C-alpha cells in the first residue's frame, strides 16, 4: 500500500534540514520504500516534505517516518502519515 508522509518543518529549522540532508537521502536509498519525494516550499525555501512510501501497513509507514534522520534531528513541527491511492501519473 502507498502512504503519504506529510512533514512540516519547525520555524527557522532550515539549517537543521541542510545539515541532515545527506543522512536523510541515504536513509531513503537504504530503506528502498520511497516511490517519490520532495520538499514543500515557502518563498523558495524548503519548509517541509512530502514522501510517498510503499509499505505493508500504516504501522510500517509510521515506523519509516519515525526512523528518518530528519525526524531524529528534530526538524519537524508535525508529521502525518495517511494511506494514499495513486490515480494519475
């Protein structure tokens, strides 16, 4: 099943995102469950993330989100994991 991991960064946390980006990308590569991903932007600056993961269950998708180095670094103000259905694209 596909899940949307929707993350909003804490105010003023851009440097945390930049400092942790390599570890985040390595985690994505290592886990192999990400189907597409990218940052949300506000006035051209990264301010959150949308990650579509393919996992067996909501619990597995939530565990993936909790294991993200961005989460461990305290980047996010909020994280939501929602089952998602691909219709177009």
